[in-house]
C-alpha cells in the first residue's frame, strides 16, 4: 500500500507454520515512490539476507523462498541476491494467473520458462496456502500500523503533554479539531489549570 507500507515474511516447515519466526518489515526508504512493489521487495530482501549473513546461522537459512509476484518481482529478488552474493538458494515467484483465478497461478524461476502446476496438485495447494498466509500476515500488520497511526494526535508531538494532559485538553475542548481551532491563550490557560 502507498502509506504505512510493510513487507511480511512467513516461515513454514515440516511441522506447519512457524509463527514465532514471522517477521514484518516497516519500509524505511522514504525516497521510494508509494506503491513501488519492486523497490519495497528489494528493501525487504536486502534487510533479511544481510541479517542472515551477519548472524551466520545456517538453521534459519531457508530451503526455498517463495516470492509473491511474477517476472518483475523475481527480477528484483535476483538483483538483490546477486548483489549480496547469496548462492545456492532456490527461489520462486508465484503470480496469480489469468483473471487472478486460484489454481491458474504461474511460477517463475531464474533460467526457466514460466510454468503452471496441475489444478489438483497438492504442491500447488500447499504453495497457495503459503501465499495466502503471507497475504493475511502482511495485511494484518498493515492494518495494525494504520490503526495505531489513526489514534495519534498532534498533541503527541508536544513535549510536556502526556496522556493525562492530552485527555484533559480533549475533554475540555471536545475534539482534536476544536482544540486545533482554539486560541493559544485558551489552550495555555487550560494547560495551567490541569497542572494546578
């Protein structure tokens, strides 16, 4: 999404989803064009694989990386992994097929033509489940971030205005909009009154 952009990473193994290993990535690069999936994907993969390299923990190195997207996303991933010198990693882009129909997904791998799996293939169903879980996690993370931001107020940015004063000011003036329209002298008098 263009605002409150996040990337999500899920982890699954032989025992199913490993929710303790899930990670969300707040997109930090402020120079990105809002909604630039490729740039956001590059940021997330760079941060993830740099960290793996720094930690040097083979136990957390994935056997397979499933990338949500098609040829463009695969190209962005390839660029990052080559720049970081990551070798021997199997990674696949999964894109919704024509008309975005489930079961008609296309798969993209480096050096291979795009392909599809049979609609009744259990591997396809497993990969769809992984993709859907990644969507669920990323969307949930985005919504939580957005809702937290909605509860913020300009008062949160003012030194010396804590939760108690903020509550008293909002109670006195009725709303953040009314507070914003109030004269500075009225606000100062109310702040002094809450201190007293």
